[in-house]
């Protein structure tokens, strides 16, 4: 009787030990999986920086272009004016190269758009912006040139995109150079400031946003949310 009782106790102890074994094995496996995800980064994403500003501006055709028109589209914003010459950094040349290489991105049904905002509405009329777009060979289906009254521009560019512009005493324009990448949900995902970024970097970032948009539903969505959680940003 005593032997049977002892054997039962040993069997129960084994079961209890097995339970405790799994209680620490599962967290260890989970931690290893998290570490592997963070180190090897099977999925890379761009950070969600902040909401882009809402706006309603006038394009080169004299029609309103709003931030809502860009919903569901990946948009690269630049800020300039047609009389921008040194020391002003003209940003449109880089966009010409990006436009020429967009065929390197398999964006499927995810639209990619460019919006160039002029900070000189007095000079950059719709006719001037149209001529400027033609000189650059801008595809009107994807590249928009817009402007608006100065007060609105300062709110959108300065308050929303965080770039300074103003006028010197001689009337010349001061403008911070910059490019801003916004996703289809209206969230700023990349800022390129104080230098002309490598076109390859912009194309890489556009590709990452396209891939994230194409995998925004179903099980793949959770993998992308995990990539955001573990800060799997490109190095």
C-alpha cells in the first residue's frame, strides 16, 4: 500500500514538474522569437512619425487639390518656388529622377503621387506652374504643382510639415529644403531634411510603403504591426 502511494506521488511530481517546465520554456521561446524578429528584421517598416496637415490648395490647372484627394495614395511632398536659384536648393530635379525610376517599383494598385508646393503664390500663377511642370517633363497624372495664399501656406508648410519659410527685407524668399513622404492614411513616414537624399533611399522607402499597403489586410497585417512594435526600421 505504501509502495503504491509512493509511486503515485512520484507520478504526480513528474506531471507537476512537466507543467512547470512548460511555464518557463514558453516565455523563453517567445523571448527568442522576439529577439530574432528584432535582429534579423524579416519585415522592415518606416516609422509612423505624425499626422500630415490637412490642406486645400490650387493646382496648375486652377483646380482645388486637397489632402483628402491624397487618401489611399503614397505621396512625396516637396517645397520650392519657380524662381528658386542658389543658394535656394531646387528640389524638383531629384523628383525628376524619382519619376523616371518609378517603374522599378511594382506598386500594383497602390498609387504613388508627387505634390510640389510653391511658396511664392504672387509669382507662381497657374500659368507659371503649368509651364514649370512642362519644363520638368512632369507626368500630370502623378505630379501636382500647387500653391495658395501665404497665410495658408505658412500654416500647412510651417505648422504642418515643420519647414520654415519667409521673406527677407529685400523681398527674397527664405525656405528650408525638405522632402516629406506621407502614406495613404495621411501619416508622415519619412522626412528628408537639410540635404538632397539619395534617390535609391527614396525609392526604397516608397517600396516599403507599397509593400505595407499591399499587406494591410489579413494575417500579414499582424506581422507588419509586429515590425512597428519592434521598431524594425531600415538601417
